[in-house]
């Protein structure tokens, strides 16, 4: 395979906390990777062309394979490049379970704090887009309620921050010991978000000295080596290659899903998002792959995690 065929391309923008999680993960692996800067708010025509409709950040592309969601991105990076591992202890399963909580409960709390505290200071187009994405149809009331409820929300994030401080208080470099693990990136991104985007974030974090030391250690990992790529080049890349061939089915799928079925996939939250339509190429308990064709791209595969996504036949 040519190096262009296997090169890691991350569609992201600098302010995205979930992209920061993946940038740190790429730093842990020490990769050289390509960054495509996508718009912070829709329209995102080039990204949508590649994903078939998924608009969230980040998205990873390798040739004609498109990986949606940081969960699947981290899993695929480990599959393709097992060393250095994201799982330096024997706790891989628990790390995935814990990461589901950081992606949902912890990240939701942070978005409520950041958007609730900013309230009327948010730019109107950004407030409307992220309000609908994170607070549902009645998003204006949701942002107001978060602002009014800020002390309670802060109490809910402060408890986990104190647990993390306990975990790190024996002087270890990373959460699981001397080696950085997926869970460092999977937790770091919320700390990065609180520090950078909420006025009172630095003061709250300063209550936790061991956490602050760890935060510096994770920051020092860096993001690997980045070189930029244009959206047009990424699209040409997808068109030039064929997706990795996957064709596994799952006899025990609880919904009776099988390869060859036409389905719609969307995040399992009320974010008002456009579903992705395609034909199932492969599926198992953790992932689902859709084949998708586009006149500018030819055949591509779009990969999603199962946890956190609704699949409708
Ligand atoms: N579960 C997704 C969540 C992704 C997510 O919500 N990302 C935020 C940015 S940090 C987003 O997409 N915001 C709207 C946007 O970028 O258009 C993942 O882990 O990748």
C-alpha cells in the first residue's frame, strides 16, 4: 500500500474539544498526520460529502474509509497501529466503559457549564447551532436554565475532578501509571475544554494540584507531527482509493441487522442531525460500517460505533 493510501487525515478545527481528545491520542502514538480544517458551524459541504451527512467533529479519513466519532477513531488507530498501545495495562474493557461516561455525562456537563455561563454573550449563529445540538428543540430555555443552575452543575463536575485528583495524588505521570493511555486523552479533553472556554475554569481546576500536574504531562505529549491538507485534496484521496474490505455479519444482532440492509444511522441524542444513509457492509457488537457511493467519490465506507448511535432499518 502506498503511504498516501494509509495516511491519517483528521477533519477538525482547533477549538473542538473532542478533536483535542483525538489530537492527544495521535500524539500518544507519535504519528505524522494530515489535518483538514473544517468550518466550526455548518454548512460543511466537503465533510458531509465524505460522511454522507454526519456533521460532528472530529472525523478521521484513511483513503476511502471514513471513521465517525472519537470512539471509533481511537479503536481504529489501535487496530492499525498497535504499538505504542493505548492500553498499557490490562484494563482495556474498563477503559472503554469509562470513556462512554466521559463522552456522555462528563462532556454534557461541560457543554452545559460552558454554554450556560456564556449565555447571551455567545455569537447568535453559534448559540443557535450548538444550542439545538446539545439542548434539544427548546434550546434557548435550556441555555438559560443551565446558566441559572450553574452552581449545581459545577458541583457535579467538581466531584469527578476530585476523584481524578485522588487517582493522581501518588505522583504518577498518567492516570494508569508511567505510560499514557487512551483514558488520558479521553479525560484530558474535558479539562482542556473547561480551562479554555469557561471563565471560571482555571480557578476550579486550581483546586486540584495532582490533576494540574497531570494536565501538564498530557499537554507535553503534544499532537504528533501535523501537516495541513485541503478539503479538496481529501476528497480526491477518497476518490483515488477503495475502502478496506470488511464483510462480517453478526448472527446475534439484537435488531436483526444484516449485511446488505439499507439503514439510517444517527447519534442517539436529540441534536436535530441529518442521518447517514447506506447499505450495511459489516457489523458487530462495537461497530457498524456502511457502504456509500457518491459521484465524486465512487465507493467509500463510513464507519460508526454502535454505542451511542441509533440504526434504523
Ligand atoms: N460522540 C462524538 C461527539 C462529537 C462532538 O459532539 N463534537 C463536537 C465538537 S467538540 C461537535 O461536533 N460540535 C459541532 C460541530 O463541530 O459541528 C465523538 O466522540 O466524536
